[in-house]
């Protein structure tokens, strides 16, 4: 068979079809077309033939006929090198891709296998079709084959609808359905145009990404969705919308219960800590607990309709065990002592978009060497051969390394650092996942030691 890279002497009619096809290729290369996640565009290479492409990359007895019909091919032998062949994804041969459970903070997270609920453990391999339920107070992180990470919040329900890899694209195809709650997504390797789709869908929205860090929320009771972009670009669309909206870093798209997206809006800045005061006599609406010892006050932007505070179990903020919406940016706490309370604060807009977050560690400080200090802990539960690098960020100059060493796991799996002064800190935690895989987590927080003499 003559390769597609060569052409036979065509008839006048065939020549017209060849010129029309070539013109279509030139037009497509000079214009941005809307993304079609159900099809793959393959650019013909030298020595490609339609028969060899179908035989090597496609499945189904009528794959060749479907390709010819879809692309309106008159004479395969006259298709030029560079012609973009449109291929339905359901015709492409694939191998299964997987997701690995890289961290979890409780033993009650389950995945459904048919009618059976199976408890999830660290290191478990999840396949296409898995449904995960995250109970209240729990959190789960899974890592995909391309190093993308999905962090599922307390109360979330998700389905790994599509996890598969083919020979025509560099990245696996990923489609996740968020049925309730929130999920945070980090796609570290930039996906190029024409690469496999990466989608997070809710019943009222779809968010498609190329390389980014973003969040998707869905309230199963209210039926509304939120897409919030931290880095990169996300194409967001309501289920009732015809057009896609581009949300850049620092922007969000709210989608109403009817599936219609509202205009793109900017993410609000995070609330900033103001002071911690003795809570006695407070009349705050959020101070329902009259036995609370302290009242923490923050400044939020005037556009914030509410603030949200999430509590973490340790300095790594790997897991959020509770979440509370506040009408005012202040919070009464009763578990306040030299052991640090870890909190994540964010502003929420009138449409429900959650803005940037700020992480805090707050304690009732104790004085040593004329400096107020806190004790902080890192939860190493379930980690194999962990190594922690912990640094204090100075206002000028390089970061001050406080700890950089392998951590020996003890019976309670808690690493406690004592006498840590107030300031900005960053950390990096590495650990083994299986025999040949190393996982890295990192982040930062502000430590505030409130003088205990108040």
C-alpha cells in the first residue's frame, strides 16, 4: 500500500478534495478551536497509512469505516503529511491506568466494589470505576500515574470514572466525578494542547485542565458548584452552558443549581490574624461555647460574606479534620495551651467561591530566652522512612534550617518540636510508598505564640 506521505497522480475531482483537505489543515493550525474531549486529533507522520494506524492504535471491527466516514476521506492515498485525523476516543486501544492511596488519616474511608464497601489503606491501588466515600473528619490523598494528586476533603464522595492510557498521548486520560463535597487537585506536569483530557465533573459543572492547581466543590443538597484556580488555567462550564469560561490563576467560577455558570470572579485574599484575647465576656455570635478560654480575631476583606476555618491535626496541614463557616472572622477556642492549634483560614464570596487560604499555628506561648515559643507536632502516622526539612523564613536573607534529617518512627508516630519561636515557616516531607516510589509533601504556615501573661 502506498504510504499516506506520498500522493498518486489524482484525477481533477480527487485534486479538488486534496486541496480542500490541505486548506482545512492550514485553517486549523492558525485558529484556536474549541476543545473536543471526546475525540483525539492525530497529525499524520511520514510513512503513516490509514490501515496501519487503525491496526496499531484502534479497536472494533468497523474502526476503519468510522474513521473514513467521520473525516470524510475521499481517497486515503492523497492525504498529506500533517493532516489532522479526528479519532473518537472510544475507538482507541488503551491500557488501564491506576491511582495509589498516598495518605489517609482514618480507617473508615471506604471504596465500593460492586455492592461491597472495602476499607481503604495506605498504598492501595485504585482502578477505573472506584467510588470513594470520605466520612466526616477524614481526608484522603491519591496520586495518579502522571504524579497528579487528588486530595479529598471530609464528607466528599467521588468516582474515578476514567483512568486509562493509550499509545498516542503522553498523559493518562483522567475523568473524575465529584458527587458531593470538595476535592483539591494538583497537576504538576503541564498538559499540552492535544494531550489526554483531565476533567473533574459535578452534576452541574465540568472543569478541564492542562497543568494547574485548583479546587472543585459541589453541594449535593444545594446542587451548586464552584471551580477555584490557584495556578494555571481551567476551562469551566456549567452543564446548561454552551460556552466555556477560562479561569486563570487567582480566579473562580460559580455554577448555580440550574447548571448555569456565573461570571468569572477574582479569589479573595485570606483573612489575617489580628490578636488573641481572653474570651471572657465576649458576645460574639461565633462564641457559642461560654467555656472557651480564648477568642481569636482576624481581618477579612470587605467583600467576604463569610469566612471558613479548617482545623488540621498537625503542622503539615495534610489533613483537615473539621470545617466551620463563620459570619464574623473570629473564633472562640477552648483547647488552647502550649500545644499549637493549627488552622487554615479563607474568605468566602457571596457566590460561594472560597478564596486564597492562610495556614496558622497558634498557641498560648511560654517564654524562654526572652522569646515566646510554642510546641508543634508533625503526624508521621503510616509513613515509611520519612525525612523532614523544616525551615524558618527570615525577612532578609536565606531560610534558616531548623531540621533536615530522617525521622525515626515511634510508637505514637508523632514528631514534636519544642520551643519554636513565632515566625513564618516552611517544610518538606518525603517518605517511601512501596519499593520504588518516593512521595513529597510541602507547605508553610505562620506560627503565633500569644503571650500567656494576658
